């Protein structure tokens, strides 16, 4: 009886993964449209009005601030719920299956960061080493979906797991290295709320509203702690109960509810608010700076190299094996798709730099390199599917 319930709910969770995949790939195409639209407006006669709109003050802060620190906390909440699901019943719940995307993600984070560091050591822009570490799930899955059903399902799952672990790594980097005006009192208060949430979880409290209300309070404390407020979203995700054999699991219900609002509202709004890049007369010079070159080298070369090398080593030493119907050419192709930074890379850029000129050139480098990496990954996958 219990086994039948577990199998039934496992199918539901698997369906949740494919719902996530479908919404993410559709979101990727919407993000492309929003980015193009934003750049066009930022370089049109409506530039002042468009840029000024995002800097309009609401409750003492700009609209852009509330998007990046408020709405993006919900994005991080969904990412946290995805990580939780993967750990319980997804690819990361099985040691053999988990090791390959974990190894690939570690290589895909460490190698790009190293490339950027080597090009920017002893400069003011060395703090941008975290920028090329991240993979944009929506864009990467969107490009992968263009190849159609000729791509093995196991490759889609591998890329999704890799990107989720990648995001977890980026979250850790944000929490550790991008802290400003740290307040021990507010941070301790946020952790106290997190501890209370974990206690409620242990006591089998399943009322989602209780977690969301306390999560909102934790977000407020984190916002004022100096640690980026979006971390509260991740902590909340791990505190919300995930019940393997329950249809009404709070984590399952919230994740299912958040898919579309995050994919079709929050991420497009983030793109519109943060990709209004003005291409001034000397914009190309910004792409030749050590920081921009570090982003370029990290995403375009470091990502595929790190993903391939660490995957190969993990298989070579016998820790893991390639998924069914997946070869090394597939891993190389996915490595280039991993070089699509966008959302998380832009997010880290905003945390790393205060100079508007450096921020703008970083964004431009991210967009240009992500487009190039995605194109290369698509071409490689298309060639494999036709051979």
C-alpha cells in the first residue's frame, strides 16, 4: 500500500519536473524578447523615460531595488524548492545519478571563476569572479528545446540538475562574498526565524500560510542584515516541508503555484529592469577591459572546459557514469549551454560593482557571450541529432 502511494507520488513529482522544464524553456524565449525590447528602448528617444521608470522611488528605494531584492527573493524561493525536490526524489536523491551533475557543476563554477580571477587579479574588478560561475536555467533549457525530441531526455535532466546545483553554488557565493554593511543583530534575527521554521517542519506543521508569513519576516531581517535578502528565499524553501507520500505537500503545492508567476512575470520584469543597456559611442571599448574579457573567457571557455573536464575525471575514476544515450559530445554541447549566464550573472554583477560604467560593460559582455555560447551549443547539438 505504502509502496503504491510512493510510486503514485513519484510520478506526480516527475510530472512536476517536466512542468518546470516546459515553463523554463518558454520563459527563455520570453526573456530573449524582453531583453531585446529593453535594449531597443534604452537606445531610443524614450531612453530617459524608460530608464527613469526603473529608478522611480517607492518607499524610499527605487523600483529596480524592490525588483532585485524583493521579487527576486521569490525566484530564489523557487530555485530552493527545486533543489529540495531534487535532493528528495530527483536526480540528486540517488548518489550515482547525482555525482555526475555535481562534478560537472563544480567544474563549471570553479574554472570560469579562475579564468576571471587570472585576468583581473590585483585590480578593482577582481570581485567579479563570481559573474561567469552561473548558468541561466531558462535560457539553457530554451536552447536545448529548440533541437526537439532528438535530444535524449536524460540530457535534459542532466542539464537541469547541473544548472540547479550551479545556482546553489551561486547562492553560496552571494551569501559569503557579497555582503555589505553587515548587521549581526538583524542577521541573528533572520537565523532565529529560520530556526523556528525548521522546528515547525519537525513538528509536522503543514500550513503553508504560516511558513510564508514567517518567511516574509525573515526576508525583512535579512534585507537589513547586509546579507542579500534573496538568501531568505532559499532558506525558506528548505524549511518548507517536502512529504514524499503526500499529495498536499506544502513544498509541492508552492512549487507548482510559483512556476508560471516566476517564469512569465518575475524573470521578464527582472530582464526589463536590468538590461536597459545604452550603447554609447565607445561601448565597444568596455568589452576590451580585463573584467569583460574575464566574463567572456569564463563563460565561453571556462564553462565548457570545466564541465567536460570534471565530468570526464568523475567517470574515469569510477565515481559515476554517463546517463543512457548521452555521449561526450553531448556533454561538450551542454558545457556551452552552461555558458549562458544572463539572470544570475547579471544579478551578481549588480552586487559586485557600484560603478555604473563597469556594470553596463559587464552586462553587455554577459549578453554577448551568452548569445555566442548558446549558438555554439545549439549548432553542436543539431549536428549530433542529424548524424
